[in-house]
């Protein structure tokens, strides 16, 4: 089936709208991938790699520091309608987690975590990378000041580095959904984690049906507070509404409406005939469709 392509990318719920240029660039690189003959997954991955490399988004090079002030744990996932599915959770010291997730999709497994994911990345040619940004360090300092005595985290502390040596809440994700001209769909997502969080925390990003989903009727990516998103299996739920015939914009709005307004959440999606984005906070994004 031949149809019109569509690309939608987002830079995270509650992320500054000043970063929208990064989303525009990412969407443009996704389009370039399609124009080179790549499929929908190639395009989605290209978009996410661009945002991981940007440094301003909470993904890849811009990932947040965990509470100990030195650990960075990242999650990523990919899925398409050609049967490819891969994800990584709590992967560390790689520049582009989404590329590791893409490699997992070609392995016998769909999800690798922690040390196993890191070794898989090294075996796949991904060199060690650890370079926290100045903004990540500054945000970590502000976070510790805001936490004050942090009794809850002191009680649950599970880092190797003692709490008294640890130096804005982050929950954003980057993502892309693509409809190829051949009618296939794909989604890719990546996050630098949440702050504050305990060591080993995993949110919605690498959980199929929660942070991402792609099927024959479209693709959906979610962003926001992962602990809330997983309770609604948000991406899968919105996909099922779209597949049942709910107009895409209405399905996105209905998905956002599942949450208390105090919970930051956003969605992007493509279907056979439409594409869109919706959030209850500022959410930089970009949409590319063929000119009329």
C-alpha cells in the first residue's frame, strides 16, 4: 500500500519550548532518512539520535545525573510493524541508547538491562561515553538543595556512594513516530532517566505498551511521569482507541485526560490518515507531512 509519509517528534513534556529547533532538526533528519530509501524505523531512530546528541534534552548526552551526582542511567526503545522490537533499561556509559535498543531488536531478546545491556553495547561497537553536561551538574545541585534533609531518600538510599557525599525534577523523554510511504509504522524513544530517583529506577520508556507502541494502525509515544504512565499502559491504550476508529486528535486528548492535571504527560502519534501531538505542559515537537 502506498500512502503519504508522516513524522512527529517530541522533546519531552515540561521541556522548554526554546528547544523546539532541536525537534525540527530531528524531524528533518528523519525525513532525510526516508528520502535516502530508509524505512520508518530508520527514520524514527535518526530523529532520536539527533535529540540524544543535542545535549539540551534529557536523553543521551543531555541525560540527568542520578542522586549520587555521578551515575547516569538511560532507557530507550524501538518498535515497528515489520516485527522489530528492542529496548534497553538502566544502560550506562553509552552516547546513544536508542542505537543499542535498535541492535537488541536484531538479537534473540527484546529487552536488556543494566550490566548486560552495557556489555552488549560494547560488543556491538559502542565505545564508553561519560560526559555530564554543565546543565546536568547545575540541575543536580538545585535538586539536592530542594530535597533538603530528604528523609525518604535517606531511608531508601541504594547507591554505592554514601548520601552525605552526593552533590528540578526531570522526567522528560524524547521520541519519534513515523508513518512510511509504504504504510509501515515505527516508534523510537529515549530518556536520561528521572530525578530524584533510586539506583535502578525504570520508567515507562522501555516498557512496551506504556511508553511506546506500534501496530498496523499506527504508532504512539508517551512522555511524562513514568510511574503514572505505566499505570494506564498509555501508549497501548491510545493505540487501541485509534485502531477502533477514534479520531487521532480525540484519542490523544482522551489519553491526556486520564491524568490529574498535576501530572505532566504528553503524547505523539501517527495513524493511517493523521498525525498529531498533545500535552498538558509545554512540549517542544515538530511534525512533517508532504506539502499539499
